[in-house]
């Protein structure tokens, strides 16, 4: 229970500071089935890269002005 509260505090702190948060490892309590995606080895490197790029694209989409929204995708 203490680990979950610590994780949630970090998540809320990152949201309040508007810092993108890429959560990796175990346990992550507010996502479903992330334990099925390895984070070590070749496949793990691909999974981490995919998570990182998707986080960057989410931030770019949030910050994009309306007229350039489609260029971000």
C-alpha cells in the first residue's frame, strides 16, 4: 500500500508541474497488463522506445496550436 501511495504522489506531482512522466517497471497500479511488456533485452528496448516516443507525441499534440494539429500526427 505504501508503494502505491508513493507512486501516486509522484504521478500527481508530475501532472501539477506539467512534466511528462514515463513510468517504467513494476508496480504500476493505474495501468492494465503492463507486466506483459518486457523492459529488458531487444524487445524491452523497443517497448521503452515506443513508450518514450508516444509520450513525446502526446506532449506535442497537447501543445500544438489548432492550425497545426494534423502536422503533429
